[in-house]
């Protein structure tokens, strides 16, 4: 019984995603130390913040000379989507009390995607837990490796490690631009335009926060309607 569950598609997919994405912690550890954080601070962020895009946003603002407040606000804006994920996963996973509170820490893009792809609640719970544990362990471990390795480099600037954060952001953004619709591209263009226009005028970090306001375009014309894909997903993943 136990071995059959280990060979299930839910576990197999979760292991693959957890290991692959967790290895990206190496880039975060590198970027964090390049921004001036210590290895201990880098690992602390990965363990307790545990949301890659927000972590890169925070260290990106700090590396650019921005304040900790601006970096934290940018990270919070990016992490706000996890709240919406949590609302959806509440019904899918069906956990209550302490288990729900503990699972909240693991609600990120990858765990949500793998969980919602499952056909029933049992598989959804297995997929969520497997992805959460495997990705979390690898993310923290590779953050430590990247941070310690970077700390040993005498001249970090010589390796161009300050470009790691922006490169990771571009890697996260590119699939959305390539596969997204016209509205997605419009949001990206408006956000980039706002950031470019305000960068010479405002302190580091503030243009990033203003650029996030472009996401308001996504709310225009939707009227709170549910998309067909989300309706189908609601039917597939039930109690």
C-alpha cells in the first residue's frame, strides 16, 4: 500500500518539481550574499519566508541600494497571491485547525499547481505534502550552499553575481509573456514603462512598488467572473 502510493503520479510529479525548483535556492543564496546578507540571514529567509519571487524581490531592492522597507513592501505585494491560493486550497485539502495553519506556510506557486492537478482529495493532500517537504528541504539546503560558496569569493562583483536576481526574475516572467494573452503583455509593458520612467526620479525600490500597480489592469473587465478552466478544475478536485 505504502509503496504503491510512492509510485503514484502525485508523488512522482511532486518529487520532480520539488527537486528541480528547490535547486534554484542556489541562485537565491548567491544573490542574497551578493546583496550584503549573511549566509545565516539568507537561510532564515528561505526557511521562514519560503516564497522565491518575494525573496528575490527583497534582495533585489537591497542590492540596488533601496531601503529594507521598500524591499519588504515589494515582497509583500508579490506574496499576496499566495493568499488567493490559500483560499482555493482550503476547500481542496479540507484541513482544519493546526494542520491548516501549518499548511499555510507551504502555499506557493508550485504546491498549488501540483495540488490542483490531482483528481481527488487524497491525491491532492499527498501531492501538497510531498511538494512542500521536498521543495522546502532542497530550497533551504541549496540556499545555504550558494550563500557559503559566494561568501568565500573575495570579489563578488568580479563574477557579475549582482545580475543573478534580475536573471531569475526574467526566467520567471518569460513563460508568462510567451504563453499569456494580450492583457498579460499589456500589464508587463505598463509595469516596465512605469519602472523605467520613475527610476531616475525616485529612490531605489520605489519604482518596483509603483510598477506593481500595473496589475490593476487585470481587474478591469473581469467583473469577478470565473474562467472556464477554473470551473473545470473545481469540478475535478472535490471533497
